[in-house]
């Protein structure tokens, strides 16, 4: 099976959940600090609720990381549902992955599931004028 055949498995095994511009939230103190920072900066906070045992979360992780680099005007964080059950309760998380968009500490949007097209489309309203090419691209994908 040469080197190429084993690559996808290796990539999945060693998936870096902190890649891109995503901050891992290990505890409530970090969560509150990040929430406060985003609020003060007037930025939208995007939260990915996931779990290490969740297959779709592993698939969504690199997409989320890529989106964090494209949308540098947003704040991206990742929460492990097993580590912060109080946030799971607060945001009524019933499935992983779930993506929550917060503005001024209030939930403004939510996406359940790791479908790449759905996730990219969720970010379209947040595109800046300079990002038109990327936004249009994901819009075209949805039409076809």
C-alpha cells in the first residue's frame, strides 16, 4: 500500500484541533475571558462544540480551521463537550459538532452537524467585501 495510501489515516490520527486561528477553551475561566474579549472588540464569536470520539467532528475540524484563517475578523474557539458540560447545558447542545455564533454574548446563529457546504454557507453573511471571491465560490457550490 505505498506511502500515499496511508496518508489520509495518518492525517486523521494526528489531527491538530488547534490548527488555524482557533483557540481551544479548556475551562470556564478561559471561556468567560474569550467572551469578554470578543464583546469588547465588537467581534462575532464562533464556538465549535465537539468531542474527540465524534467522527463528524474530526472531519469538520480542518474545515473550521480553514474558515478561521479566511475570516480573521471573527473570533474562533473550540469547546470539548466532555470537558465543559456547563456550556453544553447553557447552549442546549444535543449533537456534535454544533457551531454557535455569538454577538455581544448573545446567540445569533446556530448550525448542528458538520456538513462542509452548510458550514461555509453559514459564514457568507460575515464575509467582508474583499472576500467576495471566496463567498461566491461557496454560494456556487450550493447551487449546483
